[in-house]
């Protein structure tokens, strides 16, 4: 069987080609992919930052939704026609992390759609254990937000956010906004720090308190608005040195700092603050199965304004232009690729 797939060829180039896809092997499911969002990691791949890892013959993409079209031998709990999303992690099952129940940070973790073929293709074979079945009435374009929303759910879970706590989210991009929405749903008082005026306006339009880091001393403002306490939980989602400086300066005594962003270079961290204020620093990587469940529940409750969050939807044939546009438009929240013409 042939299907259309976007293949990364290096030098900021995708080609859309007909490729042969075999039937699903034992333990696999074949999917008719409906939508696939462009992730920040996908953009890094497009810009050539991950060529050594990805190569020049890879179909990428993982923020997806679709419909099961075929099941392989031994798959008993899934059926053709079910709407679904993929949790794109393949773990080894026999390393110290896996043996301790932390498969999502497996020592040999393979990220499907980066380390192996991904969802920017019309048909896709994946391990059955990665499938999460959706309600049939959930809009499939909205469902493609579940993967990044699960990231936010995991981040907020790691931060142990409690009702009434003061939360600072540093960085108002797609993940930062989803973290803010998830933390607010958990009952926190959320402030977003950002430098992009359009993203600040978007955050305020959703009812968030948002500060421009270029115009305001955010750490001082956080302490002022909390009677000198500071933020109980800080999420560093900017990936910048300025964000790392702010995270320790804005935190309350015994505050919790969650490192969400992947930094291109090792940042310098003010370790004195961890001693003086007894701060906790927490890492957060991808998600666990329960984070997908939580994300689906939040989406069903309307916690995410999907219509405004999805900036644009392009066809698979326009994927090159969609990536080019993202490099020129720092205001976009989520650009999405429609993989089939009939969804």
C-alpha cells in the first residue's frame, strides 16, 4: 500500500512523496492520520538543529489525532474505526528507570516521530501500547492538542500545584500557555511572564494576568502582589538565561521550580537561592499515561480555547510553507497539518 508522506531532507526542506507502508505487524496498529500539529521540536528539526539525530530521510511529527484503520495480530483491545491519539514513547522495559516504574524517562527511550517515523504521513503504523482511544464526538483537530496538553498536565503534576497557590509561568508560547491553563484549572492564581506583545495580549484575552519582562521587574512584581511571599510554584518554559534568572528571584521560600524548557546551552543557575530559601528544583520530561487521561478530560471540559489556540491549518501538500511561515511568525500558538482531505 502507498501513502503520502512528508520527508525531511535537510536544508530546511520537506518533500511530499508516495511511500510504501506495510500492513501493521503483530502488536501494531495502522492509523489514518487526521491532523498533526507542528511542535517546537519539529521546528528545531526543520532548522537543522537535530540533523545528526534525525538524518535526512525521516518523516517526523507526533502531535496527532486519527482513526484506526487496521490492527495487527495479537491486538485485542482496539478496533477499526476508533478515534485515537498516540503517546509517542517506546521504552525498553528493562533499565533502572523502567524497572522503577518510570518508563517515560527510560534510559533508552525512543521518541516516535523523532527517532523513528512520525505522523506527517497519511497512514502510520505504531505500537498498540501507545494508543489512547478518544470519544467519537471529540473534534479531531482539537484532539491533536492532547499531546502538548499532556506535557502541561505532567508539568503541573510535577509542580504539585494546589488550589490558591501563586504560580508564575515564564514564557507564554504554546507549552507555557497550556501550563498556565492547566495550573489555573487546578485552582492556582496564575501570572504569565512573556516578552512578545501579541502573546501577552492573547494571555490577557484569556483572563490571565500577564507581565512584559521587558517593561516590568517580574520578580519584584510577584513579591509585591503576594505580600512579599513570591511564587509558590515557578514554571521555566522560556528556555532563556533571563528566564532562569527570574525563576529563582521570583520564588517564595520553599517554593517549587519546574524546569520545562529544553535549553540549547547549559544555563547559569543562582544556587545561593536554593540554600537561602530552601527551594525545590524539579525536572519534567514528556508525560505518563495518566497525563494523557488528564489532558483528554481537560479538553472535554473546554479548559483550552481550541479555536483560538489553533492558529492555522494547512494541507499536507503545503507543509513546506507551513514551516517557513512559523520561522517568520513568532506569534503563532499552534500550526496544524491536515493529513487527509476528508477530515
